[in-house]
């Protein structure tokens, strides 16, 4: 719920800024109408940057790795009991 409030607050602030720029003569009228498109493109670039940084700095989790290996071993045992050949491609 807190994230929704933050996002809505940000959208209201950006909308207020945009409407203020439309009403004033600080920016040319033709360029002011393109601001939402620039914002959406910038938001997409920011999202891609955050995903890239997250992938480059992906933390290793040894405890989670051990749990995953345990799950894999349990699945192999289960398949052996069912008579499924796990080595065939």
C-alpha cells in the first residue's frame, strides 16, 4: 500500500509540473506536449538500467544453493522410485 501511495504521489507531482509548464510560457507549447513521452522513455531506460545492475551484482546465496541441491536430489530419488530414466535426452 505504501508503494501505491508513493507512485500516486509521484504521478500527481509530475502531472502538476506538466500542467504548470503547459500554462506558463517557459517552454514552447509544442515541446511541452511531448514531456509525457519523454518521461515514459526515461522510465523505461531507468528500468532497464536497474535490471542490468541487478543482474551484474546478483548476490550468491550459498544457503539457498544447498537447499536447491537438496531439492534436486529429492527429485532425482523420486524419479528413480517411479522408474524414470533421468539421464536420457
